[in-house]
């Protein structure tokens, strides 16, 4: 039989032997020479408050992110799939059965939807023939949303990385850590507000401590946050694809 190698290997054998004796003799578990934080970014050793501060800093410093999931706001559920960066964003939003695309480049916001979206019911007898004709012209086009229109204020927040993250990454109540998990092969640590009633957030233990999964307080939606720092093209649609409605949209 070959000799036991010197140094680290001999020490590892000794530790394993001691662990075996401890477990056999006392029934105790957890004797291990492995550090659970080995190979991680170290945030697992921090308090929940410190983890939240670290993940906020990482999120706001990242150039880009993708948000996908649901958000409940003003008793209305929005399903989002948005890619965001500092100067704009692009993606789709579904609300009350209607899906539309949003695109913002700088201060210019564009909305693209089908005729059914534009040909909305007004509660007083339905759409007129003029409404239907206008809706057909808008179908499949990017409509430039006037900055003074109510729709601009309502939809622009879905394309604003800083505004979305600032509102979404807030956990309410007393913060605490709640164990470790794994998302798509990435190790995470979970922090909670008021034992989960104030929301939960899974934070990456690998690389930058980005937030990866958010469950909002009060069952107000769940979001996956991915593609941190992955760049994507963002440019205004061509004139042939665009309708500029001037001062106000026909849906206002």
C-alpha cells in the first residue's frame, strides 16, 4: 500500500477521521472541513441589511438588466418582459388580456399594439366607425407617445431601469436572511422582509451580488432579473414604422 502523501492531504485525512469519530460517537452532524462560502462573493456572511445594500449597489451600477414576470399596481396586473439600460428600454407588457410593445430611446417613448388594443370600448356604446378606422391605421405601427399624454406617464416607468429597480428592490419590515437556494445553477442567499410578508429577494452568491428573483410584498407580483450587464441594441423605429400623433393619443 502506498504511503499517505504529506501536507494538506494528510491533514484532510485526519480531519475526516475525526469527523467520523464525532458523528459515530455522539450522533452530531455538520462536521466538515468545507467553508460554505468558499468560491462565493462573500455576501452570505453579511447581515440582511448589508446584503440589501450590496445588491442595490450592484443593480444600480449594472449597465443593463432584463425583467420578466408580473407586477400588480393599482389593482391591475401587468406581465412584463423588458430589457432595460440607462437611456431606455424595450420589451412587451400584457394587461387585461392586451399585449403591447414598449420602446424608449432617450425621452422618446413608442407603443406598438394591434387594432383591438387601440379600438377600445369607451363604456358608452362601444367604438365608433371613426375609432375603428383610426385603430386599423395604428395596428402594427410604433406610435410615438406625446410627453404630455397621460399614457406617457403611465408607461414610461416600465422602461426606466432606475425607477423600476428603486421601487421593486425594496423589502418592507424587519429584514432577515432565510437560507440558501439555487436558481438556474447559480447559488443564492434569500433575504426577507417581515418573514416574507414584506417580500423576498434571492441574491447571487456568485460574481456580483445581483438580485435574481423578487417576490413582492402583498402578493404584488414575482419577477426574475437576468442578463445583468449584457448589452443590446436600442434605436428608434424607422419613419415608415412610426406614427406621430402629435399632442394626444386617440386612447386618452
